[in-house]
C-alpha cells in the first residue's frame, strides 16, 4: 500500500487543518529547522499505533495537542488521518476490496484516544493488524530517519532478520503463531486451574458429607436421648403425682383423725389432754405433709421447664440440618458448572491446535521460499 496524503488538525505545530500529499512510493521530507519535518513523521507513527509518548518527543500522549501560542489559543483535541492507495488489493482481510483505506486517530485533552478505519470506530489492535506484515507500522523500516541507515548497517543478525521477515510478510504469521500459542497456553492454564478447583471442591464435598453423616448420627442419638429423657420425665411426673396423692390421702386421714379427737375431747374431758397432745402431733404431721406437697409441686414445675428446653433444642437441630443440606446442594451444583467449563476449555484447545499446525506449515513454506530465493 502507498501513502497518498496526510490530514492533520491540532497536531503539534499543525493547528489548522492541513493536507500533505505524497506523490510517489518514496518520499523525502526536507526543510529548515523548525518547519515541522519531525512532526509529520510523528503524525504517521502516532496514527499507526505508537503508544510511547517518549518516541513522539513528549511527556504524555496529550502533548501532541497544540498547546497554544502568543497569537493562537490552545485546542481541545488533535486528529490525524492517513489515506492509503490500495488499488492493488494488498490490504489483508475485509479491507482488500477497498481502493482507498483511511486510518484516523483522535485524542482529547482528557486523554481519550479513538481509532477509525474508513470512518468506522475500531481498536488500536485492528490498526496494527491491518499493517502487520506490510512493512508499515509505528517503528517499521518504511520510515527512514536520520541515523537509521547507520543503525541498519551496524545491526546484529537478529535485528536484520526482523527487517527481512517484516519485508517478506513472515512477521504476520509469526505474530499469529505467537498469539495462538499464547491462547493455547492460557487455555491449558485454565484447565489446570479448573482441575485444581474441582479437586478442592471434591475434598470440601467429602468433608461436608462426613459432617452431614456425623450430624445425622448426632441427630439420631439425640432423638433417642430425648425419648429416654422424656420417658424419665414422665415417670418422674407420675411418681410425683403418686406421692402427691399419697400425701393428700395422709392429710385427709390426719384431718379425719383430728376431727375424731375433737369429738372425743368434747365427750370426755379426761381424755382432753391426751387428745391435745395427739392433736399437736397431728398438726406437726400435717405441716410436714404440706412441706412435702409444696416441695414436690416445685419439682414438678422444674421438670415442665426442662421439657420445654428440650423441645427448643429439637427445633434448632432441625434448622441446622436444613442449612447443611442446602450447602451440600450448592457445592454439587458448583462442581457440575466447573466440569462443564473444563469440557468447554478442552474443546477450545482441540479447535486451536489445528490452526497452530496450519500456521506453522505456512511459516515453514515461506521461510523455504525466502531461502530458495
């Protein structure tokens, strides 16, 4: 592809909209110091995806925006558009059908950068992929600056090989191969992480199953214990009731005996003293009977309170069992999801492997062609 013209607006010293035409395949930019030669080259690099402000002779990317002068106000944004002649269809992919390709980049003082291909918004990667393997790029050999010839002559074999591969179009395939290998590596790492996660969840599930079994055994034993405790309480209550009935019967007998003594006292004065003594004994026996009655009544009330406490513990154990069963169900669902993701990642790996092999075959064919030529 051949660069036809550059449209600059608000970029460094080109504050007004300016169009710079390029008439031939090889163009030299000459002029006195300060006329903007380097700014034109910076504009080309900037549009092609240059992300380092240092290579554009600035501190930050917003430094490319015209910052004002004594006679002109500063502007809020800068834009550069490169128009390429693609009449030979050398552009890759969907852009091969266009006779002209316009690449545009804008940046605002807020630091927001935008890219456009033929007027359609795109990513920076879309721009770099378009020029990959064509010799064009922010730091490619298509732009020859002062001192670059000396750097090429003095370059190491590995650096020269990079220039040759870029000119031959091999770098595009190597970049795709690197990206494919990177995706496969990430997929394998994800599979390993999924296996580790699945193992960990399996261990957690085993522990929860053991806890659930222990809780179930505890629940069974606790239920049997509650049954025995309830039976013991029932027998204790029955025993207390029987004792209470016996005390009431004794009280009735004592009262009847007192009545008999009172009757005998009225009829026999001689026996009055003896009856008073017997009455006093009966009163003491009655007091003892009342004390025993109230004691057994308090014991019965305490047993009723214990019974309510045991019933509350039964309700709490039922709620804990429901919570544990819910956690087991959630973990089982998570294991199923992780296994499905592992299957999807494995299918993705099997899909990418043939693509990697094809790219490797194409790369070997191109390298053979370069060596034969």
